């Protein structure tokens, strides 16, 4: 074949390939919204969803495109199948001749996803809106905010409730109350009585499993000064390896079993929800957690259920399941040693700082040395910071292997808060009470502090360390200075 003929064949093949790509490209508009390629299967949709899709394709092209890429679309699940409502539903409206609800609740999702909704309903996530009576919410409603947004605090509406969820209310005219909607809080209380928002993790309308498996999915809520799990994860060896090798994570795998479909690193979903070779997927995020690290004093996750006589999966069984995840990558001895380290940190925090601090606050309350108003006295802020911010950071850091959060963002600040702020503030409150005539109460309060500081772990502060211990520490300090510092320092 001559060079001219060969070049002619090459140009012809290139032209055909270009035409094929042009057909595929122009089947979508400039925004990437599918056109004919998506419209063709509409014969399989319900008549209601056909009408919805045809309209929203023009009015909400991004929503339409997201749905077009979803598994729902591939399964012929359209707008109406999720948003249909009974006329008697609290949030039902008549829209284009159909009864629909703006909110798709877990009850709606449960028509197909039965097991997932049942598991979610058993989780701590489903109860997240119970924050509404907590100190956190009091701060947002009263201390930080004011009830100036239709009788609610804009701080709570835009802050706390967007993660924890709120009770979505329907106004008399059928509109959703703007103080409670939009809201994708994980524990949202829906008009149909169901709890939760599946879209808190599975963002609508694509419901992409890759998005839900990445740590950013949890980072909307699990970050910041009081629960920085996302930042802790990013500091950990797990997070470092995830971001370095995300291309090896096989995130779009249908089954996504750790140690089988990927081994670069775990994500939040891996440890708390996803399948292993022995465990199924769970939507109860506490199903593998052995400690609760949220309250002022940590306790085993089943402690409250045991106290109330409620049947519950034991903390040992939960830990065994978490260890099953760990064993996909780590040896048994390494896992066991990690838990010894983790447990020791939690117990140290509990016994050295949390329980003593709580006993100090309790005696001040019992002896009527504090007002009934929360956060109007300095020591109340100090106690809140100690457990709610620094104490949580230390415990979560140990749980997820982030040493800087255990040390400098955690226990260092816990110790500073206790010794430099809480103890002096406690004595100041007691002195004021004594000056005002409460001498017996002051005596009892001082006795509590003296008992706390007499414990061996506080001996350095009270000056009661044995002389040989003091000498050994001074010798070590001198040796350090000789190695690293100028003698003049």
C-alpha cells in the first residue's frame, strides 16, 4: 500500500472515531446534563416520575443529572417513588396534580432499604436530636444567641441543628418552618415521626457510594474543637495512607471488603460500618464501639443499658467486631497492645481529672455556692472546656491514633485547665461562700479538694512527692540540659 493510501485510511478511521465521540458528547449539554441517553429508558419509569423528570430536567438540571448517574435511575426509581405522599401526611402538598412531600424520610427509604433503616434506628445517630435539652443547645440558644428567629436562635438553627437534627415543623399554610428546614441533621425528627436523615451521609440525588465511603462524608459534623475526628484521622497513619493512595482504594467496588478489595487504608466507614470477610455491613455506627467518649466521664458503651435493664450488645462483643476489622491489616498482638494503650489513656483521664473535677463541681452545687444558671460563673466554663473540648480531644486522639491530639491538643490542655484554672477558681468560690457566712459548707468543700490533691497522681502539685522521686527527676532534667541546652538556660 502506498503511503498516500495508508494516510488516507488513517484519516478515514480518525474521522469515524471523531464522529462517534461527537455523537456521545452532544448527547449532553454544556453543563453535562444527559439528554437522549437518559430520556430513552423513560418507558420504564412510572408515569408520575416521567412527568417529574421531564420538568426538573429543565428547571433543576443538576438534580436531574445527579439522579441520572445514580443507581436509583438504573433501577427505574424516579422522583415520585421517593417523594410520593398520602394526602393526610403532615408535610404533603399538591404539586402538579400529585401528592408529594419535600422531605424523604427514613420511613420512605425503608420501603426498599428495610435492613439499613432498622439498623440506623438502633444507632446513636438516630437519637442525635436529643441534644435539644443539652448544655450545648443552651449555649447556642441563650448564651451565644437569642430567640429572635421566629422564636428560635439563629445560632442553633444554623449550627447545632444542622448536624444533630431538629424537629421539622409544618406551618399552618403547609409550608415547612424555615427555623427547621432545610435540615439534614443525622437525628432529624421528621413530620412522619421517623428519626434521621439518610441524606446526611448519602448526599442527594446521586447517593454515590464513593462519596459516602470517603472520610469527608463524616467530616461535616465530626470535626472542630470538641470532636475533631476528621482532623484526628488526617493526622493518623490511616489518614496519611488514605490520601497518599486514594487511587488504590477501589472506592467504587460493589462489595468493598477490607483486605480483599482494598488494603491501602481504612476510612471511617471501613471501621464503623463496612463489611469485612466475616462481618456484614451495618448502619448502626456504634455496633463496633466499646467506649463512649462523648460524656464528661467515659464509660463502656453498654453501661447505661445494663443499669436500666435494657438488653444490649455487650462492649466486649462490639470490641471483638472492631478487632475483626483491624485483623484485616494487623496482627492480633498489635491490636491487643493498641487497646491496652487506648484503655489506659481513657482510664487515666477519667481517674486523674474527670471524676475529681466532677466531684469538685458537685460539692459546690451541694453547698449552694453556685447559682442555678448555667455558664454564669467562670468555673462552669472551665469544667465544660476540660471535658467537652480538651478531654474529648485526648480520648478521640487515643482511639484513632493521633498522638498530637492526645498530648498537646488533649491531656496537656486538660492538665492546664485543672491545675491552673479549676483549682484556683474552686478555692475562690469557696472563699467567697465562707466570707458570706457559709463556713460549714466551705469546710466540706475544702475537704473534697484536699482529698483529691492527696492522691499520688497529684503529689507533684501538692509537693508531697517522695524525695527520691524529686531527686531522680532533677537529675534527669540536668542530664537533658547538658545534652541539648546551654548551661545558662
